[in-house]
C-alpha cells in the first residue's frame, strides 16, 4: 500500500473499484498521472482511450456540450458497457474521499452522469446541461446546401469525389473555419496528368469566421482536452518525476524554446517544473524542482536541476529562466518573438507524447506517431469487419494515410522529426501565420525595416525569417535556411501551414478513434461527422453526366487526363440548413456548380470542418485575390491543386454548389484587396477572368430535378 494511504481507516476493504475501467478526458484539479495512481490504488484501471473494456468516461462539460471526439466515440457505443458521460465532480469527490477521514462512503459514479440512458439504451441528456457548442449553423453567412435524393422533396445532395494521376503543386483552401459562399461538395476521383501553373477563376470572399473561433494564443500550454499526457524531458537527471500542472488554470509548466538563424546555427532550450509523483508526497510543497536543458538541435546538450524543493521557488526560477531566454514573461509567452532571443513553441499534448517526448529532434523518432499498445491489444482478437462500401473504404485509405502525410510534409520541407505532427499545436500554426503576415507587410512597405525594426531591409527580412523558422521547423539539409523575401516563397510557406492544419485534423481523428471494437476505417469515417457518403451507380445517368462534365470542363492549355474511379454523393451535418439560411441582401442569386481541388491529405479537415477562410493572422498577400474560398469553372484548374504526386497519382476533387450573387466583382489581374473592393461594392464574390472558360452555362437540372436554377 502506498505510504499516503497507510492508516486511512475510512478506505473500504479490498479494491472497491476493481471492476472499473476508466478513461479521463479533460483537465482536472490534479494531473492525470496522479489521478491514475489514486484510481489504481483503489483497484481501477485507467487508460487513454475507450475500448470494449471501458466502463466509465469522465469528461468536462465543454467536451460534453461540443460532442468532443472521445465523447462521440463513447456515444457510438452507448448500448455497450460505457457509462457515457461522468462529471468531473466524481473525480473531485474521490480525491476528497482520500484526503478527508470524515468521508466514509465511496461516491457512486451513477450519481454524477452528464446524461443517462433510457430503457432502450438511448442517451438522454441531463436537463441542466445546456449546449455551449460553437456550431457553424449559428452563422447566417454559411451556405452549404446538401441533401439526399432519397429524402422525397428535399433538395439534391451535391458532393462527389474524383481520383487520378498527375503532376500538381500547391493546395489552396485556407486554414480556419470560415465559409463565404455556399459550397455543396461533390467528391470525384480522377487520374491527373500535367497541369500548368495558372490562377484560379473564381474566388469567394468573406471575413466572417464560422465554427470555431480563431485560436486564442493566451491559452497556450493550458490543458483542456482529455487523456492528456505531459511528458517529462527524456534526458532529465531525476527519475520518476512528473511535469507540474497548475490545478486552477490547467497550465503545464513545460517550455520548449528554439532559436534558428540564417547561419544554420539552431539551438534549443528546455524548461520544466517537475514534481515527485508518489502518492505519499503528491500534494506537499517540498518536492518541486526546475529542470533545464540546452544545446544545439540534434545533440543531447547539457542539463541542470535548480531549486530548493518548494513550488514557489521552482515556479520563480522557471519564470526567470524563461524571460532570460525568450525576452518575454511566462504569462506573455505567446507575445511577439523578441530579436536575437529564443522563440517559445507550444506543444499539443496527447497520449502519443509518452513515446516521443523530445522536442529538440535528437532521437530520430517517427514523424507520425504509431500507437503500439492498441496494436498489441488487437493482435489476439479477430479484426472487426469494415461496414463501409468498398468505394468509401478506398477514399478513407486515401485521406487517412500516414505515408501520404509524411510525403506531403517532406514535399513542403517541414521537419517532422524535430516537431512531429502529433506535437504541433494549432496555436503554433496561427503564430506562424502571424510571422508571415509581418514579412508580407515588410515586403509591401520596405520603410518598416527602419521605422519599426531599426535596421536595413535585408537584415529585417532575415530576422523575421529566423523567427518564423524557429516556430515552424524546416528541413534544409546542409544548406542555410533561405530568407523569405519573395511573394512566391511567402505563398509556399502559407500553403505549408494550411496543409499542416488539415493534416493535424486528420491525425487527431486517427489517434483518437482507433478502437478494437470497430474497424479503423469505420472509426475514421464516423469522426468526419458526415450524414451521407454514397457512391453513385456507374450505370446511372447521373454518374455518366458528371463524368462527362468533368472531362468537358478542361482548359485547352491544360495537358491533363482523367480516369474516374468513383463519384460520391455527400451530405455534411447541418449544411443544408446553413446554406438556406444565407441572405444575399441586395444582390440577385447566382448559383453555380464549381470545382475545388486539394491534396488528399487535406480532406480529413475539409470533410470534418468544411471549406474555410484563412484566419486574420494569415497574410493577405499569400492569396491572388485576397482571403476566401477559391473555386474554378474549369475542372483542370482545380485539379492542379490536388498534387497527386504525393498520393500515388490519385486525387480527390470537389464539385460544389456555390451561391455567388449577381453581379460579381470581375478582375483581370491579381489583387490582394479584391475581396475588400467587392464588399465595398455590395458584392459577394470576386471573379478572376482567365483566358479560358466554359463555352456556355446550362441548367444543372439535367443532373437532378432539385438542381434546377443552378448553372453549370
């Protein structure tokens, strides 16, 4: 028995929680490692993910309200043994039970459920639980229209995927959750050959961000998700210590600092407040230390243990070291990076961290973490059967493919060994976009070099480039990091951050939903939140017409060929309502079917979150007509952005129903402020006039009656 429980007469005899298999999901008053020790002492087993053995999932209210991934998985198993949503108050009562000898009865988790099950096994939410979900449907600007032809008089669902071979380059949809024009996705599969570098034809603009709000950098290193693991530095001198997490704010006292410069001299500095985790000393104030380690990236470096043992002393030393190295107070850690100082890089914590805790890239770990524990659990069981149609399975293997993830990151020069995708946080992506925005402002106004940075233009661009590379690690081999001093280079870096955002969305789905109860492809598909993804019959008139439309909408100068594997009808949850809720204002309606292409690896983010407009932090100069959703009236123009060379010559292409509004803001040349000008003129969309376009527009009712009035 651990020392902290000796003499505790109120503890029940034996192992009172021996039948409990618990998943903790969220931030609690104690670190997860400490709670795991306590529950293990009481006989329970605590794991990071739900499985067929799980009996209780404990989650925060915000995870319950927003139907967070682990909650979604638990609900999908609601007819099984899982007590779906246990309130954190149960955990707090368990802690009080240990600490307070006056409490003699172990609390029953059934008294702390967020929702209960009716006699049929269906979930019933507790009346007091109101939803705080930030849903896209609450925004009047959204115009996705998707419905199934199998729903009587409801409108036709317009989503299809195409598959193919070929050469291509950058993806083009922005990073954050905003949609400016109605988009009904039609996924199509194609074989893509060669596509020249030409701008898009139609750009849809809006400043309103839908769904999630942009990341608030002040929340960096604040734990708010479930099954959180904050790894202790691998090279620490003290063993069996845990990272200290403030029980009130959820802040993890763990800092990774990087410094990169054009001389290829890359350095790291690691800081942690660590605590002895044994139950006997869990909550005493004499077992805290500050751990530091520093050196050149790729090497172990040197380390030191600081402090007298008190929490106040450890936090004070941590804060002083952090400010000395970064130039910022710990409370202001997400502020603008300081010249010649280290840059703070936030970590995204999760269960995979335990196997890969180094941030300085010296261990050669895999760029996309594997979960060997789950694989071991499944080894002795018959693998579950996949319930998806074979055509849908093929698309899921395209989207959720670790080899394609790594190929994409390599093609964009991202250093996934130094900062694995699983560790990369959304806040770091946003901060990277802000650095690129500063570079874009300097390119547009070189006088900022002297006025704001007090140096020459060349020195200023080098400094800002160094700050960006310190945040977002790149692979340059033996070459010096190139200075970002051209719009082409800037656009390439914007594309990298956009792709990383969607890759991370897909990886989060893969890491959370790999259950031994269901086939992985079923888990991935369920996590996308789609109401429907139905393959069309190859002998149907609908399939034949869409295939011809794909091939007949190629530009004459685009040397490309398609081999269509499958076309799908897709319905995203709630998009029909959002589409119909859009108000045009004073302009007339102009609905069209337009194309949108992107890398296969980006579709995990696209299908789960929709097409999105770049956040305010992104530079406007990274986009030909400003921030917006880019679509084309020529399929070959969009196919150019599918980059099939990173996905074994296969690609996914969307056909979207779009509400453009009439008239359009027509432009013939690139203009970063085209969207602002369109808005000033009361128009919804910008039309970039290219050299080639459709010979004529016809009514899309030829495909389906519900498409009457939509042009193609």
